[in-house]
C-alpha cells in the first residue's frame, strides 16, 4: 500500500438506538463522542437509526401492507377499467 493515501482504520462502537444494541468493529469513521466498552477501553461511538438488529429484513418482521386499501384507493383515483361481470 502507498503511504499516507489511505484513511486511518480504528476501533469504533456503532450503537443502534432503535434496538438498544451496540457493537464494536473497525471503521474509518470517527466521532467526537466516546463510550466505555465492555473491555474497559474508551472508543468513539456513532449512533445509527437502523442496523441488522432492528432492520425488518434481518429480524424477520415485516410491516403489514394494506393491499386491499391500496387497490380501492387506486380505483377511486383512476376509475375501474375492468368491465362489469368479470
């Protein structure tokens, strides 16, 4: 690797506020806030809104989609194109 062209990689804590979990990993991101981790060391902390702990794809929870309501809304807005009796 060429010297002085790559960003500094450091240990950083990412904290998911929605799920209430935090994990320590390496990143080039830095933060002004610091938090004391389980090993007793202090690391920069970055708060995130969504991580694998709270994202519906990873947790297996999906939002309830009101497809019948969407169809009715579409028909009210654009009218029915299906002939009667079909």
